[in-house]
């Protein structure tokens, strides 16, 4: 799918990562919040260090929705109630709870994470690429939201950013160190 340049968004860029013929695996050892979380959600698989990984979608605390794919991915991965909890609470979640909720594939001890991800990537790479493409195409047809849904979330996010209350909250959060 190609979108017009004036319709481009980070969410559509990340969606292209999901639909690419590459198999993408995120290895998470620190914090992934906001757009960082949305990036790893666009990856095909996510594995995290039990001791140090933290996940969050803080945008609702600023009066906006996550605009780069979290609404689409988290709802499909977790179900409605858990997705609402995660997004409306704007809280951080540790790797064990993220695993239980479906945000990530697995939480592993930090000392095992790198070797596990490396071994999995090598195993997958040893199989024919045509199979990867066919499997991703079929799984995406079932589980990945249409591009229009990502586009709509981006538009709602942009509209929310223009709200004066959101602007005040964002300015205050930036002064307190939000990155």
C-alpha cells in the first residue's frame, strides 16, 4: 500500500514494518513508552528482560490518544478491557505483566535474553524466505488493522495535540523531563 506523502504518519511507517517481508524481532532491555512502544508493537515479535523492561502508553495522561499504532495493536493483542486499562491508566507495566497481557511474546531473565533472541533469529533465517512471506501475509490478513485505521488514529492524535489543554499538559511534562 502506498499512501500519498501528505497522508504519511509514523503509524503508517510502522505499519509498513509490520507488512514488510522482513521478520523483525525486538529485544527490549529498558523502557519503551509512547512511540517507542508503538515501534516495538510493529515488530513481528517482542522479547524483554524480566528485570529491566518497562512498557507504557502515557499519551492519555496528556489528553491525546497514542497515534502511531498502539490503539490498533494493543486492542488486538490484549483484548478490549486490558487495552483500555493500559491506555487509560497511562501507567508503566513490567515485563511479566506485559507478557501476561500479550504486549510481548516472552519475558526472560536478562542474562538469557540476547542468546534466546539470537538463536530464534538464526533458526528463522535458516528456513526459506518464501515461507516467511506467506506466513506474514496470512497472519497480517487476520490480525493487522487496515491502513485506514492507523491513518485515523494518527489524525485523532494530531487533532488532540492542537487542543490547548493538551498543549499545556505537554509543556508541563516537558519541563519535568518527559522525553
